[in-house]
């Protein structure tokens, strides 16, 4: 139609196809984030916000700097990361193994799926007291709690991933007499990578929740125990600094998984 | 001695649904047999059984005579190409021969030869997502050619492509066929395709799928696109359409159950 003149007898058709296209604009995100911080800082400076309960962003930044300088932050974060790393590794390896059995064999599916379905809804932190009874108050109970939290989403995303590998690709490989082991390595394993990586993303956030919870229940060092102690002592600036540190850790883990997705799933 | 694929007394059921019933026919070495019929007549099931991907409820598929040497005698070309999206074009074509005891240099030679025969040499490193539908099916054809198949089983190989690409690809395939004389079973619902490619056309009726008729196309493939053959082809097309029209209408009006 164009924008040219419209004669008397003609009527321009009005546009009605807009909206429903909420594309984010990064600059707006930064401006909004800065505005919230500025408002918060202004509220604290003006005395509207009680700094004992919610310290100002500037005080939190100072506390964070002090925690970094004293080495306390990395001592606590290091202990938490070691627990997450070990628990995640154990949970992920066993999860992929059981998920693989459920995805590939009728026996594995018949025996394993009811087990997964029954235990998946149990909040894993609820098992910590039992695990402490079995394994003692040391590292093992916390690591196993994290491993259990990671195990289920990884197992589920593994067998769901196998279910979603297009059967025509498997039939194609069979039609060329590709041996079973090669079908698993060349067709199934690359085919489940998207699902496994989204399982990693979910399980990493579960591991973070569980490590903080477990450390609040029984640990002397670790970010969870640090948060609990600072809360008890009303050191809210340090408490908030700890929360910021966990948020940054979560973002870094998310960024690592996004990078893995870009590298491993470049074919999508 | 030439070989024949002999399908004898084949029946297949999916639960209570009888899909194929008492199908018997042969495919002779060097010929292309088109299998045509309305939706739901069991064409793809028949092809799956012929190449050993499906186990029939009754009947046998066997080979009489000696088959030519091949790394995979019964080789499929799939409607949806069935390419591994994480592998490059060359790696997809290499897949069928990776488990054969062939030296690495011979393997690469086989792959580059198959790519050259299908006009894909310059796309060897591309990923499937970077290719058009026509190019993807060329990869499917190259992957089939790399094993030097004795019998090609083609399941609606061009039906996922637009009309122009289909025409181009059929032309390519005719040229390949003229060189290699590969035996093929060619499933299609498109009578024009069948009349262009096949030596004989097997018409299936549906529910249960039975052979209605096997019609020869008595015009050499190389002459079918000329004006002289047009009248004969139109006549055969009319006869074939008469055989499947009623059932195609029934298939079109059917409500899916289950």
C-alpha cells in the first residue's frame, strides 16, 4: 500500500498486527537495576530504611570488600564449592547411569522408573537428619544430600533425553548395521546432550540451595553457616554480602553452562 | 546371475488393525519398482519390512540369486533425511562405513567419491542446519551411495521438498541411476514421480493394504520427458488414477481413531 495519498473512494487498511513481542532491551535492564540501587541507597541515606535490617548498597559493598580482604569469603565459598563439586559429580555420574538404564532397557525402566517417581518429590534436605545419623555430622552427610538432589534431575533429564532422540535417527543407524555400542556413542549420547545440559542447569541451582541449607544445619565453615552466624549476630551487612556472593556464584555457574551449551550444541 | 528380491505372502498387523495382507511380488535386479497408494495403505510399513527394520506378522522377504558386493545391501533413503544434526555432511556420509574394516584412506576416498557423485564436495564441512532441504536429501543419497547398495529402499524421498527442488533432485537421481543401475523400491504417493522414475508401478489398496495391480511403464526412462511419450504417460496416469482415486477419497475423509 505504501504511504502515498489515498483517494476519496479508497480507505487505508489500519494496522492491527502489533504487540505480543516483548524483546528485552539490555540498556533498559541496566537503567532499571541502577535506579533500584539508587532508590535503595537514597532511602537508607534519608533514614527511611532501617540499616540494621536492610543495610544500604554502599555498606554491603564495603562489607563484601572486607570479607574479600580478610579471606573469609573465599574460605566459606571454597568449603561450599568443594561440597557442591563433589556432591554434584557423584549425583551426576550416578544419575546419568541410572537414567541411561531407564532410557535404554525395558528392565531398567520397569525397575527404575517407579523408584525415581516415588523418591523425586521428597525434599532432599528432609533426608539430612537421617543421613547425619547414618554418616555422622561430617562432610559425607552434606555431600550425599547434594548428590541426592542432583541425582534425580540428572537421571530424569537423561532418560527423557533418550526418549526424545528421534527414533528415525536410531532406525537409520540400524539400517546401516551400525553396532549397538556405536549407536549409543554416535547417536544417543550427542542426541541427549541438550537435555543433559538443561538437567545440569536445574541441578546446579538445586545443589546451591542444598549446600546452603545443609551448612545451616551442621557446619562450621561454608557460606550457609556464615549466613546463619551473621544473621544470629545481626551483622546484616555481612549477611547481605554473603547473599550477593551466592548470587554471583549462581550467575557464574549459569554462565559456565551457557558457554558449554554454545560449544557442545553449536549444531542446533 | 542376477538377483531378485522375493516378497512372499506378507501380512502385517498393528494390534487389531490389519495393515498389509497377503502381499507377494518380486523386484528384479536393475529395476525401479514404485509402490503407490493412498495414505494408510501400508506403503512405508512394506518398505520397513522389506529392508528388515520391521518384523512382519506373516510372510517372508528373501533374495534369490547372488547380490552384488556391497557394504550394506539393503539401504534406505528416508523421507525426513535422517541426518545426524551434530555431524558435518562428510561425517554423516561416513557413518555407514565407520564400523567396516576399511582403511582410513579408503574410507575417505569412498566418502569424497560419494560427495562428488552427488555434487556435495564443496559442502563436506557444512552442518545439516546450514543446508536447504534439497541439499540435505542429497546428503541422504550420498550416504546411501557410499555403501554401494544392492537394493535402495526409498521412502517418499522427495515428498518433504518443494516442487522445484523435487524436480531437480529427481533429475540428479535419474542421472545417478543411469550410471549405476541400482535396483530400487520407491515408495511415493505421487503418480507423476512414479511415472517418471519407475519401471513398474505397484498400486496398493488400503485397509488392509493389498496389491491392486502392478502396472509396467513401457517407455524407456530417458524418453519419458520428451513430447513423444507424453500421450502414453497421460494415458497410464489416467488408468492409475482410476485405480486409486476412490480409495484416496476415502482416506481423505477418514477421521483418525486412537
